[in-house]
């Protein structure tokens, strides 16, 4: 997560323009991710859970989406991403993120998203 930078207002008497304030283009660019459980397939104690993902914010650059689950996972894919597993986390490296996509996760039955973060990559 990036550090907030407090905006600074500067008054220049010789201009007739409005006031523009910004805190800069932070690493995350204010992108947030929300997850909706789509379906779940059970294979006994394990299975596959599919989630719809919605990204909100300034898209256009590659991102790293880190998703922490509430149970152990063994595999994950989706969103056109290369995925790394560090159970119970999945790290999706997405070169061209879209606003909506689907991810699939294999692991214990009853998986839920515990936490997530988005980092903009250059």
C-alpha cells in the first residue's frame, strides 16, 4: 500500500485559473478490488471456487493483485494472469487488467477472500 501525500495549495495572484489539488500518482493509483463468489465445486474436503473480480480505479498499467484467502489453497488462475501461490495467498500478475474478470481457486471447501491488495507495476 502506498503512503498518502497531503495536497498543498499554492496561491499565485497573476492567474485566473481554478484551484487544482492532487496527492500525486501513488503506486496503487487508488485501485481497489471486490470479489463475488460465483460457484463452488466440491471434491470431498477440497474443490474449486470461482470468483468474479471487479477493479475500480485508474487502470491501464500492469498490476499485481494479491488475494489472501481464509483457508489453504493449492492452485489459482484467471484474469489473463501469471499466478504465484504462497498459501493461503495467490498473487496474480496481470499485464493488461480489465475492470471485470474471473479467477478460479482450488483448495479447501468454503473458501472466502480474507483480504486483497493491488500494486501498479511499471
